[in-house]
């Protein structure tokens, strides 16, 4: 593909008819230009061929564990004014992070003679010793003995206390009887004897407690002695890991087009999390820009795509283009792009400014509106125009929060608007109790074989790439969706979706995820492919009116 002395790759195809972008790609939301798409096609052709390295992408029958990978291309101009491109992969490929034909990492953490691999080896040895100590029969035996002694102590002390309560009752009865039947001197003798008996019983509890506490403390001392190495090793591992991570972060320094260097720690110090997440700087985009700056290559445009089998949690489709991630790459690229003329952020443009917000129904309690695609439900950080903003203008005397529920910006369809605090509270309770009936219509980018069913996949936010969601069985919130296929149209499926829960991006995730319908909604720019719009519409709603408590329903047909 190229000689080993350079990562610059001349285009194999004729590019004379392709327009060279005047501004660099805005990496967090983009449509690839023709040069970047051509570079991606040539890289994909290379990936399907034979190489010295072997990696199971899951695209053919292979017994080893398949792992898909994100690749990136950066179209550049070299010092001879020739247009070509450079390529990169995120993280490791074929178990290494340095391969011919791809730019090198910012820092080679896999260098066997480097501090990181030596530190990792030390941690590995500690982990092995910790596992050995955890499974040591002596440790398990002393822990079981300690628990048994605690249990036995509780049983004996509780039995003695119960006995003392009964004996106290008996002494009270004896005192009462003696007081009635004996003279004063005889009663005094009986009472003193009963008091001595009371003291003896109380002392039994005291001595039994002291005896058991001594036995338990002795066992704890033995346990502490047995587990001292285990505890010291865990503390050593914690300190070593933190030190190793900090030292590794310090090796990552990033250039920008102005020639300014910044360290990874310096860049992330200005973010809310303050510290870099694991693997920050290992994504394709920072590698590509760093190599270009170091080798006097002028960046022109960029694109990243997924190659291989989908991961279990996040949505990544084979050959689909994806933007740079928010958690790891946004802070780094915000620095690295300084000095380049970059495309405007399209997310800052209000594409719904001239779109009408149709009022489907209204009375003195509520309104039903048909939200157009691209209009926000509530004001964003930079865009004020929204359903909320327009409703505040239309109904200036409305009380309460107004917005009862939300739709994604890209989703069109029915939204409930409350004009009074009472109506808002009443409708909110129906949403909380899940008594409101909703139906969405979607057009899926493929054919669905099943006609009906239910999708049950727990969802949580992808902390490294907000606002994307991912499937997570450990920390995800329950998310359930019923579906019913309505029609199959020229390789696409029209479907009705009935959300049982209302998680962020639930319908989009459940449609696209391999364990769901495995077919993205047409126009889903997060979990599928871009189109003129997201083909998802809130078409039907049924609820109890907050004044009459009678069920009413509304239908608004989709325009796609």
C-alpha cells in the first residue's frame, strides 16, 4: 500500500474531478466529503485484502473472539502540493498499536521496554498473588469460623437475656407474695436474696459478653495476620495503578495547527471531569492530526467508519460513518483544531425556525400540538426556539411547567401541552403510572421478518459519547417496546412502536441494536445513516382529560 518510510498514501483513483473542501471537517457532526469517502473506500479495499497481520473482525467464520474496530482517514496535502491521505485505527489492531500503513500512536504504551508495560507486568503479578490469597483455604476457614462464632454469640446472649426477663418476672411475683405473707424482717431477707440473684444474672450477661468478645477479637487478630499481605497488596496495586496512569497521561502531548503543544492532563483539567478517561488520545482522529502536524501535511478533511462485527452494547454498524466521540476526543480535538478553518457546527443551526407548530386541539386545560422534526421540545444551550418557547408566547397566561413530556429534536409528532398547573400534575401522574397510551410510526432501513413482538433491552447513557445511549445489563434502566409491522415498502419496513417505558433514545436504540430489531430507523444520524430526516413520528396518544377524567385520543399521520 505504501513504503515503510511514510504513511502518506497517494490516491489510486483519479481525483481531478473531486472538489477540495475549503474548510476542514467539523468532526463531531458531519457528512463525509467525496475525497474522504474515496479514501475510506480505498482503506476498506485494503482491509479486505491480505496483510501480514491477522485480526478477526467477525466478517467471516473464525473461532477466535471477533472485535470490530473504528478506522479513520485524513485527507492531506503534502509539501509537494500532492493530495493523498493517511489512515489510523483506534486503540489496538491485531494485538498491537503500531502497524505498517497506519500512523503510529501518540505514545507507544505497548513498547515492551517502556515503563507502562513493565508497570502492567508488576500489576499482573500482584493480581495473581491477590487471587491466590483470596482462594487460600486458611483465609476461608478463619472467615467461616469468625462468622460462626459471631452467630453463636448472638444466639447464646439472646437466650440468656430472654431467660433473665422470665427470672425477673418470677422475682417480682415472689416479692409481691412475700410482702403480703411475711413480716418486715422476713420480707427484707427475701428481697435481699432476690436482689443478689438479679445481680448474678446480670453479671452472667456481662461475663458471657466479655468471654465471647475476647474469643472474637482473638479470631480477628488471626484473620488480620493471615490477610495482612492481601490488604497490603491491594493498597500497593491501587497506588501503582494510579501512579502508572498519571505517568502515562504525562506522555501524551498534542499539537495543533498553530504549533502549540498541550498535555493530556492540561487539556482535561478544563473539563468537568478534570482527569482524562482511560484510553484518551488512542482514538483515530487525534493520531491522524498529530501525525499530519509532525510531518508537515496539511489537513483537508476527515472521516471515521466502523469495520466489523457490532459491539454488544453500543450501536456500531459495519462500514457506517461515525463522528468523533464526545468524552475522549472532544476536549483533545478542540485544542488540535485550533489554527484550522473548520466547518460550522451544524448543531448550532436552528433548522426548525421556519417550520410551523400545528395546534391539533386545545381547550382551557391543555393543547395537542404536532411538533415538526428538528424543533426542540425545550430550549437548548444555544437555541431558544422550542415547543416550550412557542407555547409561552402563544399562551402567556398559562400556569405551571407547560411541557408534560418531550420528544427528541429529530422526532416529529404529538406532544401534550398543559395550560394549568392542575392539568400538568394530572397528566404527569398518568405518565408516571404508565396509563397513557402512545403509538409511534417508524420507517426502518431494511426488512423485518417478525410481524409482532416485544423488545426488552436495558439502556443507559454512554458516558464517553453523550448523548448516545448503550445497552447495559448491569447499570441500565429497564426499557421495553412492543412493535407491530404494518407494511414492507421497497426494502424498508413501516412499523408501529409502542413504548412501555420512556427512556432517552429508547425506540432508536431498540430498532438499531442487534438484540432488538437490528435495523436502524431511516435517517437516524446517531444509530444508523443520515437522511433528509429521522423517520420517526409520534402518531397516536390516548389519555384521561384532567377535567372530565374521560379518556380522549388523537391521531396525527406521519408525512413520510
